[in-house]
C-alpha cells in the first residue's frame, strides 16, 4: 500500500512537470528566447544530464544493427516534434496547445491501424469522431486570429509527430531499457535540430533576467530529465496502463497553468472543443479497458506493445 502511494505521487508529480512545461516555454518566448535556439540549447543540456544518468545505470548504449532503423526513425520524429512544439507554442496560446496535445492517443490509434499493428473496435471510431469534432471547434475559434490558425495546425502536428514517435519506439522498448533508447534517440534527434537552429543561435543575445534563466533551468531538469526517470520507474513498478491514467490529466493541468500564470483566456468554442477532446479520449479509454481480459500487471521490458505505446514519456 505504501509503495502504491509513493508511485502515485511520482506519477502525479511527473504529470504536473509536463503540464507546466508548456506555460514555461511560452513564457520563455515572450521574454526574448528564439524558438529554435531555445529548443536546441535546452535539449543539449538535458541530453548531457540524461546520458550521464543512463550510462551510470546501463554501462552501455549498444543496440543491434537490425534495430538501428527504428532508432533513426524515432530520432527523426523527435526532431520534427520539437520543431512543431516550439513553433506551436510560439504562434498559439499555451492553453490551446495543451488542449490539442490531448489528441495524441487518437493519433496513436490511427497510426497503429494504418501500420496494421492492431484492430480498432467501433468504440475507437466513436471516440475519434468526438475528439476531432473538438479539434474542429478549436480551429474554428482560432481561424480569424492572425497566426492563431497556423499555431493551431502546428500544435496538431505536434500531437501527430509525438504519436509517430511513440509507435516507432515501441519495438525498441520491448528489447532494451527505456533509458538506453531515450538517450540514443534524443542525441541523434538533436543533431538536425542543432543544424536548423544555427541562424537563430547566432542572433540570440542571451540577455535575460533571472526569472527567465530560472524557467530555462526548470525546462531542462524538470520535463526532460527528471520526468523520464520518474515515469519509467513508475511504469516498471505498476505497469503502463495505470500510469497512463495519470498521463490523461496532463492537458487539463496544462490549461490551468496557462490560464493562471499567463493570464490567458479561452474562447467559448475552445472550451467546448477541449471538453469534446477529453470526452472522446475518456470514451475510447474506458471502452478499451472494459473489453480487455484481466491479466497480470506488465513489468520491466516485458510490457505488452499496446502498453508500451502508452508508456513512452513526454516532453
């Protein structure tokens, strides 16, 4: 019982760190950081920290040659995801991005269907229709607000690329430690990100106040480094299905943080759209759990592929 309480606290803390990251990133851009310069430097520092931790734990980053294609594919998805993430937050409200990131599970299901990784029941399509109805309302709400529609579309692409990353990394997660794979994928995905960031890195002045640097430190240590450790440790103890219940709370808390800390406001259509997104995801998840037979909690590297897709950490 005590262990369960500790793991629940770890999972809840992870979700809060992820949720706050969207607001902190928006704050960084409002106070002088250029998107690509921010993303590149942030990822570099986090990779250095995570590589040290992963090597201490694993003592090796070796993978079989046959798995290199999956690593490269996952790294490419991380690269594209980070481009979409920083520009989605730059162009749209943090609260809007948070709402749209809630569509990720639906995109994972659609990609899995396209790749014939699983058969989707009719309940999934009902949930997907409800969710995309919510996306349409959010897009409609931002359609006449300058760059708002562009930011909305980029935020949707953020959810889509994260879903692609999650599916591509699933075969690796069944054969290797998540720490080893995360270290490799983050490092390889950082290379093209750094290359496209060179112009902004040259222009960046770095003349920020202490609050901005404090936020930057949080963005590195919290949602990129610490959460990976807490998330995968929790999954190893209680399984991905239970952990995913907490992950579903991330968009909700992210919206709250944006509204309170950034003084943002939501259009009525955005509120309705967010409610539909959450309703669609909840309907799909509850329907799936009712249809699954009881089975032992998956542990370590032996988690089922369906659970692995739910288990992959966030930004």
